C-alpha cells in the first residue's frame, strides 16, 4: 500500500503539472503558516521560502508559451465541446492565456532588471487582469459544463442497463463541481493581486491569501490524483 502510494506520487512528480501543483501547495501552505506564526524569525523564514517557491513556479512558466500554443491549435474553435457556449468560453479563455504568458515574461524581466524600463507596475497590473479574466471565463465554462451534465443525467434516468453510464456521469459531475470551487477560490486570490480600488485588490493579508490559495492547492492535488484513478 505504501509502495503504491509512493509510486503514484513519483509518477505525478515526473510531470510538469504535478510538480507545479506540489510547488504551489508548498508556496501557499508556508505563506499561511508564516502569516499566522507568532515568532517573527520563523514567520520571516517561512515567507521567504514561500517567495522562493513562487519564484520557481514563475521561472517554469517562462517555457509555457509553445505548449499553450500547441493546445490552442488542437482545441481550435472547440468543436468537441458539448455545446457552442462552452466552445466560445473555451476559445476566449485560450486566447487570454496565450496573451498572458508574454505579459508575465515582460513583468518578470523588468522585476529582475534584465531589461531597462520603469513601467514594471503596469505590466504587473496587466498580468493580474489577464489572470483574473482567465479564471473567470474558466469558471463560467465549468459552471456551464456542470449544467450540461445535469441535463444528461436527467435524460439517462435510472434504467438498469444504463446504471454504469449514470455512475460515470455523476462522478464526472462531482469532479467538475470541485473544479468550480477551486476556480472560485482562485478568483478570490487573483482579484486580490489587482491594484487598490478594484474590488478587494490588495486587501487580503498573508495568512488570508495563504488560506484561500492553500485550500485551492490541496483541492487541485486531490483532483490530480483522483483524475489518475478515474482513468485507470
């Protein structure tokens, strides 16, 4: 049992998405603990560790443009989606994500003074805006998918020879519902990165951000392993 669990963890860590999920969880769980720590020295160390993990994820994202482009080309106009609304939301999200990566690169280059410029704040804001937009449209798409699955569930009914199909549909619906919760948490987090004056931009402190993002991260890890089980 322990060996099987180790094997599953190692298999996930061998993938880019798996490593990113673990790094994200480490980043925000230490941010949460650091924000709550009563010892100033311990808090400073934990927050520094959190910052390093965040920086590691940012560096890895510098290579995401081409994989994103490949995915977008394969997705096309969303011809395989259940309906046109989901396809439209998917296309909009993909376009936003494709634009986001070059913007984040400019922000990263300016932050580390690898290029000259005094408008790093503007690029940071643009990066946050595109991040918020991406999560928002992803959430709308997933909410629509949950509704589509609900319609399919009602059509299937509970006929004996269709019971297996119904069970798979219910499992898929629960998975997508969890995705909606995760995206909602991410949206709260993303909006907090906007400048002051935009909704609750910059109003959450370290432990609040850590709590929201940690909940999302642990949920994402759970879904990652659950999805592997669903495919087996």
